[in-house]
C-alpha cells in the first residue's frame, strides 16, 4: 500500500540559509506578499523514506526595479498545493510570491505555469488539435514529419496521398514532383 511520508518541518518550514537572505526585514510588511517572476536554477531532493520526495528549488527572482536575487522554495508532499503544482524543470520561468519580511518564497499558484490543471488543459487542447490534423500553433517547437499537407497539389491539382506525404521528410507531389506546402502537425 502506498502512503506518504510526512517529514519534520511541515509546510514551507525551510528558511533561506544564512548569507542567502532575500531582503532585509521591513516593519509593517509581515503579511505582504509580492508577485515576482523568476526562473528555476537548481533542484535538490530531500531524503524521505518513501516517494514522492520533498524538494528545494533554487530560484533566481527578478523583481521590477530591483536587482535580481536568489531564493529557495521548499515543496513537500504534505504542502497544501502539492497535488496542483506543475513540477518545474531547471530553466523554467515561473511566477512566485515572496514575503519581504520573512524572506519566504512560494510558487504563485495563480500563475498558470505552476498549475497542473492549467497545463493539463493546454495539453488537452494540443491533443485535440492533433486529432483534428490541424497545424501546430505558432510558437510551438515542433517540426515534421508528420506534416499537414493539402488533399490536392496546388501546382497541378492532382490528388495527394496524404498518409504518405505527411510522413515524407520533404513532401512533394507524386505527379508533378513539386514540393507541397507542409506545416508541422500538432503533437506531444
């Protein structure tokens, strides 16, 4: 039977290490959280008896009008947002919330890049486009094959064997041998 190990320290217990303080204490700002964009620069797994393991993400935060600084974001299976957190990879740009009074940093769960539900919805939309044989959205980093090719050659009007042409490295008309217009098909 699978169960989760609850480590000591609990929800967001880790604080920045000495020398890594994110900002000095400012009286009157104990409960004020700032939304900041940043990127994940490293990830450390913490020991635990059973997976999933708690992690500490090292992040570089880029606040508007101030110097970037580094912070740590601890996440644990017993955190309130663990189930909905879309686990980041190193280099990912994400939204964070930062408390200047305590130096605590968390993933901003209102940022769709952090939400498992939002990422699943995007994947479902991409899968729907793929099943409809539509071209991939602009900006997607996909390439063919498979390609979306026309049913008839725009040069000579001959019928195109779409199943074959979609998988060719350079789709062309079997009759006139001219290149066919081709766009990458949406896929995972």
